[in-house]
C-alpha cells in the first residue's frame, strides 16, 4: 500500500511526460521528504542484449559533486609502497593474504576493492565471492592499477560505476536529496552522457529506451534523453 507521502508525490508528476533533466530535478525537489537524506538514482532501460559480449555496457564516471556516500575502500597489494600510498590516500583496508582470507570467509564490509596487477594472480580466486556482489577489481573500471593512491582518491571523490544487468537495465547513484538542484543536475548529466557514449557499435536500433530519476522513497520522473543524442 503506497504511503500518503508517495501518493502526494504522484500528484506532482506526470507519469506520461518526459521532462528535461533540469525540470525533472525541479519536480524531484518538490516531492514530500522522508525523514532521512534520500539517495538519488538514475535508472536506464537499454536496448541491448547483455548476453552478447559485444553489447555489454560498463564503465565508470566521476561525479562533479561526489555521490554523498561514504565509500569504504579495500586495497589488495603485496607492494609496500603501493600499500603506503593507498593508506595515505584514505583506504580503510590494505593488505594481501589476510584480506584475501577474510573475503574467502565471507567478509565484505567495504564498497570498492582495488588491486595491483601483481596481486590479481591471487585475487582472481575471489571471483565467486566478490563477483556476485559487484566488488571484483576490474581493469575496465580502473580498479586494477599500480597507482593505488590515484584510484583510492577517485573512488573516494565520487567516481561511480555503471554496468548493465541481465535484464538490460542500468542503475547509478547520482547524489543525495540534500544536494543543491544544480549539483544533482550536473551529476546526472555526467552519468547520462557517459552511458550514451558507451553505446555498443553493434546496436542498430534504439539504445536508451528510457531514463528516470528518483529518490529512495519517491516515484520515478521520466527524463527526456533526446538532447544527449544517444539513439
């Protein structure tokens, strides 16, 4: 049963209309607020077949104003210099054998895992544990690198990952409802542009079927993506 707050929000949005990104953020700001700082999410429905390797959509994008989320970082490395650099950059957890053992035992109290290339020989064995949780280091997302300090700083500053799921959808956090409207808009614009540019060459028809923006407890607001020339 929808709450009174949700019903009130529904009255403020036209579910059949595609709003410009700027107007969609304005509508979002008018919704009745929850008692906590809601997370803002962009959701895309893509015209891709994720089962085809040449239609996989995945990457990272830095949010101009951060995500508003505390990002806990784990760095796997044998290299003392890389470990020291990661700690100095703010990584919460740094290590090798002991961290691998903890993960194998089911520990996953972190949001992003980074690994140096030499460490990946052993870290790859965690694929079945970290993979399903979306925590596996990957060169394509900049989380397998010798420059651990740079990688840690980037994810701490608000670099987010986007990845199409099995149903052809992409969900990306773009900030908090407490952000200024223009900051929400700029973060969302950066993500939409990144996803649009990631269009696989093999896609012949419509690429982005729909895009919506919503807060944790709000209905979605449809975004007009024509200005992003993605289709």
